[in-house]
C-alpha cells in the first residue's frame, strides 16, 4: 500500500501524458459513475437505527464516510458487528436489497459522465467497471445508467482473492482486457479505490463526489477533479490526444 503523505497532487498533464498511447480506462462504480453514496448512507442509517446501533442514535455522515464508504461488505460487517460477523453479513445483504430499491428510482450519473463516455468510445479504448459492490448492485447501477453495452468487463472485488484496497480487482481488469498498466488509467472516488489503483501501478483520477479531498490526497491520486466536466480533466485528456 501507499504511505500517506500530504504532497500527492501531481500536475494533470504530466501524470496522464506518459500513458500515450492510451489503451484502456477503468472505472469504479459507486460514487464514480453515479452519486450513490447518499442512498447507501440513508440505507445504513435507517437500518442501523432500527436495530439500536449506536444507542439508537442515527449514525452521522462522517461515520459513514470514515468507516463504510468504498469498503467491501465483509469488512463493513466485521466493523459493525465485531462479536457476530454472521449477523453482520446478513445485515449488509439486507441493506444492499434496500439500496437496490432506492437506486431503481433515484440513481443519477455524475455530471459529465456521458461526455467522457463519448471521448472513450470515439478513440476505441477498452473499458471495464471495477467495484467492491456486490454483483447485483453493480449490474443494476450500470444498467440504470445505460452503460451495459459500454463496458467490456465488470470485475467484482468480492470475486477476487482480495477486494480493494488491494490491487487484485484492477490487476484482474488489466488481465481480462489484455492491456498494460502503463497505458491505462483509473477513475475512483474513495480512499480504498484510489489505493487499489495506485497499488496496481496505474495513475488514478480521483473524483471528489463525496469523500473529503484531504483523505483522497493521502491515497496518492494523480490529481483530483470535481466531476467529468472539470477543466483539469479535459486539459489532461487533450494532452493525451497530442501524443
């Protein structure tokens, strides 16, 4: 893993330009394709309060961001229910079912997603979704966003030897797409996801969808952007095009 330090912001042009020729782009799903964290937070908050977690006081958003967002469900279950992990696993399964009900009605893409999708398609690049979400969640979100035909592959962290923050899911994506890490970059929005992409040897563009910038920077992204409309991202992509 990476050693956290505060001096992680790299100029966008130099950090992606070295990838030329670009072969592939990898995307996380939750918080990266869509702003799904508010739905996850709502589901966790309501269900944990219902069972009297935290003395029946609703968990604050800060607790969700620090302990839950971006993590694999096995880790979340162990954190929330350290004395009864089986109960924790059942709880997170039920929570995911609630999330899917919410997502059916409320899922929205991150701003500029379809603009970057077109940029990738126009250049014939390979692409994969790489996520710690359970497969039913990931497939639902990708379908609701109209991206089922866009992705060449979907890699689920729980189906790898190790989920994010380990590099395994991203290494599996490279293997399935048959592309080099030296010609691929990643879009991510969480600390664990950025760490996974960096550990797999790729530059990671971090999205500040919900997670605090200082936390994301400690995971050493190439640079951070607000969303896919951010001029910093397009400056970097234009630099790539010149190579």
